[in-house]
């Protein structure tokens, strides 16, 4: 006798890993003025003055700030421009 029953199809849903974008962390130091940091953030990112000022204040008060999140190669480019005046940065995932 032939068994016409098909085994039930089991679909397993897996949660995919959340995509984590690279980001640039800018660290505080005691050598650069607020104006230098603000100008360099604007030069590196193209952000408006108000955003660069907010980030600079966060670096000063918290010890670090995420300056940019996005494309890895853009992170490297921005980080390189920030480091042109010896700002301390790190690209993280």
C-alpha cells in the first residue's frame, strides 16, 4: 500500500543579524580648541556649524562622540581628514 501523505513542510524563520554600520568615534583631547575641532568636523563631513558645535560639545563633555555612521570608505575618508590635525579617531563596527 502506497502512503500518499506528504510530510508537513516546516518553515523555519531565522532572525537575521542586524546590520551594523561602521561609525567614526572622535575622542576628546586637551590640545585642540573648540574652534579647531568644529572647523575640522565641518571640513571632513560637510555638516552645518550647529551640528559640528553639538558634536564638539559632546566630545568635550562625554569624552567622545560618534561623528558619522555609514559607508566604510566614507568613514575612512572622514577619519583621515579629522586626523590631519591630529584629532584622535577610531572607526568601529
